[in-house]
C-alpha cells in the first residue's frame, strides 16, 4: 500500500522540525555550532538580519552553485525548504533563547550533543522523503556523486569550506564546531541508514521522483 503525498509531506515537515530544533540547541549550547550555522550567526551579528534570513540568502547562492555543478536548471524548489528552515530556526531561537541557556559545562555538552544528533536525524528524515532538499544538503549529495565518495567525505569537505568562511565573519566557533566537522558526516551517514530502514517500507513506494533509484544511491 502506497503512502499518500500528504503523509509523505508530514515526514518532510517533521524532519525540518527536528533539524531546526537541533540547530537551535547547538547555538544555545554556546560551545560552537556547525561551520554553516556559525557562518549564519556570524553574518547575523556582524552584518544584520536574522539567522533564518541568512539561511535563505545563502541557500539562494548555493542553488546557483549546484546548478553549475550539475549543469542543469536551478532547483528553485530547494529555496522553499530553506525558507521553512529559516523560519523554523528563528522561531526556535525566539522560544528557547531564555528557556535553554546552560551555564555549567556538562549542561552545555548535553545540549550540544542532543542538538548534533537531532540535526543528523532531522536531515535524514526530510531527505528520505525526496522533497526538495536544502541547497547545502543537495550540495552534499552532488559532491558525493561527483567524487564517488561517501556522505562522510562530502559533508566534511563542505564543513571545512564553511568553517573558513565562518572564521572570516567571526561566527560562534568553538569545540562544538570541531566536533561537528569530525562527527557531523558520521552521524548523518548512520542516521540516513537508520531512517531508511525505519521509513523505507512507508516511503519507497510513495516516492514520485523518476530519479528515485538513482537518488537512493546518494542516501548512503
């Protein structure tokens, strides 16, 4: 029995819900965020606008880069996911900025650790639904395909590039940033495998993309 597009969309929203909560928890941990999120926060603090707004702006730029790498028309639909993600981050930051502010080191570690796991889990869930991915996640899959490598390699490579940019804009870089670079790709890789086993029976037959078989090889 096939899952309806409506139910598939619910998983898509759930994935982004978990992803943005994870991003917010890493920001609130004050240990440093992922290089990409550190860039967003750095731009927000030093240039202006909200963190979510920069999520959309950077996504727009990455859509152009992805189009050039794939030599195809820009995947504008990815901008919708970026907009939803940006709004989610801003909402979570508003709700949790006073509620979750750990001061002791172990509280910071727990907050960051949960956030990092949520990021990997949320990303894996929404990617598996085959709706338009956030441009940075699409870039991860494109680099994986072009280099015939793993999610771990492509994700880590992208993290290193954004780390340099985050340092330029003085984003919140710390031990958490290093842990994200080292563990982010690994967590996403395992999360993709775990989520695929759990959701695959429900989603695999409901996928409407004609390139699903090809895309499935990317989600490893």
